C-alpha cells in the first residue's frame, strides 16, 4: 500500500504527524511525504520518503510571517496562493507514485484539491480542535473588535486568492464550507477527545487518537550551559510563545523583572525573531535562548508559560506540568480554557485584545503554579488520560481500514 502525504510546513503541524507516519511505515505502508525542504530530516527519520515542495512555493518562514503580521485570514491567503502552484506539482507526483490514498494536513488546501482531482481517498490530519460558533461567542467585545478589525483588512486578499483557485481548478474541487480546517474521508485528531468542544461537524469520520508526540523528531542538542541550568536544584519555569509568534521585547523584559526574585530558574525561549542581546543582561536566575529542545526541557520543568498552541499544551500536560497560557490567537484561548476548566492551567488573555499582560498578573500566575500543589496534581491526572485513545497506532488502524474499504 502507498500513501502520499501533503504536509503543512510549520513545526506545530509537522511534529504531530511524524509518529503517525512512522506507524504507517512500520505496518508496511510506503509513505512519500511532501513538505518544505527544512523538514527533510525529521520526516526521513520516520522511514518515509521525502519530496520537497518546489522552492518559492511555501515555507515555514512564509507561514510565520503571515501569522505575525496579520489576522488568520492572512495565513489563509498565503495557503491559497501556494495552492495555485502546488496542485500541479502534486498531481505530477501522484501520477508518478500511484498512491492508494492521499493524506494532508487539514490546512493544506493543495492536498485536498489534488486528491479530489485524482479521485483518491483522503486522510486529513487535524492538529487541533475544531472551533465553532459557540466558542466564537465567548470573545469579549474588546477581543472581537481587535479580531474583526484585523480580519477586515485581510478579507479582500483572501477573497481574491480563493477566486483564483476556484477559477483555475473548479468550484467542485474546492473544500466544502467551512473550508478550513479541511476534513477527509477520515480525519485523525492527535488530541484527546475531551479537548474537542461539541461541534456538529465532528461525525463518525472523525477519530480522536490522542497525542502523537514524537521524541525522535527533535535534533537539537543540550549543550553544557543549558544542561547546567536544567540540572540546578531550584524548580524550572519555561517561557516560550512558540515558533510562529513574535513576542515583543518588552514582554521578555517583563519576565526579567517579575521572575528575577522567584526561588526558581527561568528559561526564556524567545524565538528566531528576537535577538537576546537586545534584551539586555538577564537576571542571575534566567537563561535566554532563541529555541530549546522543548520535549526534553519539559521533562524537567515545574511551570510552563506558553502561548497555548496545541502541540505545546499537550507536551506540557504529557509531562504533568501546570500551564500559564498567554494565547496569541483565539483558538489558543479555547485550548487554554479547556485545560483551565480541568484545573491544570491559568489563562491570561490580554494579548488577544492587543494589550500587554499586566506584570503583577503574570507574576501571580507563575507563583501560584509553583507553590499550589493543585494545578500540578491536575496536570498529572490529565497526563494519565492522554494516551487512552491509542495514539499513532490507533491512527494507523483507522487508515488501514480506509484503504481496505477503498480497494
């Protein structure tokens, strides 16, 4: 059996797919994984064959730039623009490979269009929950104004991009409403079922398999300085707002100020767009890095200050770490609140209305997570449930059944 995979070139989308792809390979499936060149190493370590997207079509940098500079509609515009180039590329690949099915990330519209054009069964990998109208109604007025003002600025571009895709490939090949995230003949959710709010679009084709964290995916070593910081006696506070979001320098300086006198070590992962030297000298208890091997660090972490991306949240919970969630997108607010409702997180939602998180609120949230045993107990209790749905192996079984039905 053969599966072609059309990936979304972003770490938060590629990483959850790797264990699933490895499970397919281990069951004898020939997998060809298409993504941006920068993900070749992690993909090839699964045993899959890697095929790069043509240069200039789409990259992790493109997705990050669209995320940082606009509303979610700007990301959709970038995806649809890439779809114009990637559908012909994928159709040529499919013609050469003759796969039995096409798997795609739920945001990779080019995968859906190519599969529909080729008449192939589809497997969607949806790396987060589906957010519906009930969740949108939980926005505050201030958050709604900020969100819709940004979206309005990006609306003409996304409409034009959709029109070009439809004119070129046909309305019948475009994903049905709601277009994003895109479902398949089967849709795999690498999240626990309890994280999905009630939604009429979640039907028998949707399979919640639980986290598919892949410890083999990372290739970032722990150097001597980081190892010494991790191995010190005091508890560790990890602060990271993810690979796609650029926190302002002022946020990290706030962390310097409010966390400096805590009886804890602090590790700031500031991202590729922040120069640590620009922040000034850190306090004695603080180490600043552009990035860290997150799974390995979380095994030694007492509190995780995070943007609330699904991958980061699941990695934190898998290690029984209480969370302080600073959502940068509405979906991350929904994720954070779902965990907070179960006692394992505190959510500070100020950034969603373009306001800085008050220093005293940040300090209080971190201090409580360090000193109150209840959030850690809740996180550990959730950790024990994360893998109840079978993980990547369960996903492989779902796909095997689809392929057998499609013969």
